[in-house]
C-alpha cells in the first residue's frame, strides 16, 4: 500500500510541475502576416485566374515569355513552386511553357539573362533547360571580357544571370555597367533614363559585389530621392511628357532596389507627406487582388507579377527554395 501511495504522490508532483512550467512559460504570440504578405497572397490568388492554357501569361504585347518569367519570380518569391502552376490537369505548367519557348525568347543578353535568373529561381539548370545551355548562350553575346551588352538593361541582366548561375562575375562587367551611369545618377534604357532601369542596375551591381556605399550607388539613391512623388511612390521618370503619376511597376522596382542596397523603404528617409513606397504600392491593389499599373490604367498582369516580390521584400536574383 505504501509503495502505491508513493507512486501516486510522484505522479501528482509531476503533474503539478508540468502545470507550473506551462503557466510560467512566456506566451509566444502568433506572427501575423504583414500587410505586404497579405497583399501578395491576395495578388497571387488573382494571378492564377489569368494563367493561359499553354502555361503562359499574356499581356497583349511583347513575347509572353517575358511576363511569364516575371510570374515565375513572383511565385518563387512567395515560396511557391511554378512547376505546379497550370490552367488545368494535363495542361503545360509555367516551366513547361518556358522550356518550350525560351529559345525564341532569349535572343540577346537581356532576355537570356532574365530567363537564366528565372530558371535558377525555379530550381532548374540553366545549362540544360529545354535541351539548351543558356549560360553558353549568354557568354556568346560578350564582345570582350565582361561586356555583354552596350546598354544598361542587357548588361545588368547578364550580371544577375551570372550570379544566379554560380558563374564568375568579371570585375570588368561591373566597371562597364558603372560607366553607363549618367551625370544625374540614372542609367538609361532604349527609352531613355527611367527608375525601372536604375532599379535593375542597382540589384545587378550589388549581386556582382559592388559595395552598397559606393559612389555609383549613393548617386543613384540621390536620383531616387529626386524622383519620388508626394504619395511615396515613383513614376517611370520625371519630367516626362507622358505624365509623372506613381505607377506600380516603377514603385515595385525601386522598392526591390532599396532592399538590395540595404535601405528600408518604410523608413523616414523614404517617407513623404502622403506615404512611403510600400504604402503607395499597396494603394494600387484592387479589391479582387490584382495590382493596377495606375488606377484603371495599364496591364494589371504585368503590374501584379512585378509587385509581388517587392511586397515580400525580395531582391534579384532570387534563390530557389527547392
């Protein structure tokens, strides 16, 4: 009997101890998704409704592979697998589409570089994607060591691709890209200097090993401060004959560039009377989840896919989660 009583007392003591530990342990609050995460999830839900039967996204101009690459990057940024995205069972996925159509899309350093960044983000091999070695193709565009394109966009995407594919980024590649910088701190595309191009270049420079406090990057950030609108967002460029209202694509691009160089887009430095870059981007989300270029203007597919990585605080090149 005494032995049984001892067992009961021991069991009772253990229960009391466990209850005490539970009561005294600090409660860890559940982490609530940020506004950016919530907006990105809503945007992804809408984006699925826009997927074409061939596994692409189509915005009505340009090769569909371009915006499909952006969609893949948006999905990977959210932690998803683009290989599972298809319009219906048995239909091609996004990666199936890119494997079948990448060859006709990747015709220069910019498009080849973007495709490589996308393939690596999806966890696949750019040296054997759809039976093609796109790393070799990228190298074929080099006129000399480190010079992949006479323009800023192609040179930037080439650097991003080399970094993504685990290739050496020649020091000459950074030197050449920095030499394209204009006196006002911007870099120009075929359409002239714009915030989207500057954003791409900054991510490429950082990916290639440029110090975030270098003169080129400081000069570019000063340019961004001059470009920012009172609502906290960014236009394509100002001044401009096509208007200087904030748009989602440019604002998202700048957000990603700011994260890349170690800036926080919600800090006071980037806050205006009407908000900051993040609130300006969030303001362009419609009730159904899509992100509009501007209210009722432009392609919501293009704006949505380019906004999602920015809302999630991601920068290029993305790393696969697979």
